C-alpha cells in the first residue's frame, strides 16, 4: 500500500511569506482518512492560485500540500464503498485548504468525500472538469430547477466566460440548446467562446455600466455570474420575469449594490452555489450530467496540461484572469 515515498508540492510559511517546493514524503506523513489514493491528476483553480500565493487566509497550518481537486486510483480502503483499483474523484470538502490536497502523487481522505469516476469520462477528463466544471453544472441545475428552459425568451448570460467555470458553463448551455451571451473583457477569447457555443459576446465594460434606474429592460432569461462586484447589481436589474441568477464567483469583488425592486416586481431569484459542501447525492447527479451534457470535444479544446512543477508559476496568471479555460496538473509529470 504505497510503501514507497511519494512526491508533493509542499508550502511553507515564514514571516507572512509562503514558499513552495517539490518534496518527497513517506506514507506516515499522510493525513488521517479511510481511503488512500494514488493520484493521477489535479487541476488549477482560482482558489488554488490564492493558496499557492498565501492569500485569503485559506490555509492556517503549514507545512501544507495544496490542490483542491484530485482524481486517481484507490490503493487501500477501510470503507466498504471503495476497493483497491476503483477510480475516484475528489472536489471540495476543504481538501487543499484545511486538509492536504491533490498536488501530490498520493493522498488520503474520507470515503464520503469521494465519488466514483462516471462512465464515459477518463481520469484526465474528470480533472479537466474539476471544481470549475462541477460548479458550472450545479449552476445549470439550479437555474433549471427555477424554471430555466431553452424555449424561454432571452439569452442566458455567462460572466467571466473565458475562465474555467464560464468556459464549461458556455459549452454545457450551448449543447443543451440555450442561447448563450458570453461576457469577457478579453477580446482575444471571442473566437474561442463562439467555438464553445456562445451565440453572442458581451464586453465586460457594458455590464459595468449601471442602468439609468432600479430596473432595466428584460434581457436575460438566466445568468451564471462568476464575477460578483458592481456588475452583479446591474445584471440583476435586467433579468426577465421569474428569471434566476446563479452566483458562483467573486473575481470582481464581494460587494454589490442593488435594490429589491427586481425581486418584488419581476420575481427574480439570486441563487448561491456552494460546490464545496454539496451533498453527495447531488454530487452524483451533477457528475452524471457532466458525463452526458458536456461535449467532450469542446472540453478537450479548452484544456491544457502541465506537470506538477509548473503549478506554482501559474498561480499569478489565474488570479489575474490570464488563464483561459481549464488546466490539468499531471502530478506524475
């Protein structure tokens, strides 16, 4: 059971500065848990960028192994739910934050945090999806449960569309027959978003312009918002009657200004999406839908793969919004 040492990115903190290095560790260093996994791949998410840079006080105890997602093969299990050889995925549950994460060739977690690899997906594809794609699917599910359907008038707005969540949300919605308005501040990604399934492109600056009053003309049949900040209040004012906005990110800030009028006069909904503590039953539904509703050819086009050693160097780029689509971390590369 993994008697040989394993390799990991280990973060150390001294005088408020966080540094990283590739380190070899023994099994005895692994955290408690009932399932030991030989990790194949992890991912690079916005939260990973924060953790690698020592920002946001997400990690309180060092030394620490980051990586909020991982997939791999079960080496040993004290749980009846998994057997050696099973292929599994882990996202959320504060793995990579409060507990050691997936930027390692081996890890150990609680069985309840894992889900089986869905049929139709490879391990590498599961991490091309990762937390970002899982979050996007949860957002689509929430919107549909609140009345969103392809026959509804108006476009579905996806903000921060060129990022990880936005790219996968655009691909899923386009595949399901929705008319997607993809918002981005990066003109070089317009063709990329069109190829993913966007029907139109909305400049970020347009959404940052406040409406003249508390209400704007009905424009969006639904919204997946990755940005937050001032633009969120603006786009809520343009939601159609009974429309909903799934809030999934805060790249533009945690504060926004709005009035209650769109909620009272149009019956709109603001839906918070928390992929971190999502119950397992809903996780299984979301992963099953991802295996069916996300076009894998489009997933492949939005994904790049880098070896473990390159992950720390990409942290600054993802925090600045300079990483397009999804990045898979090959922990054995």
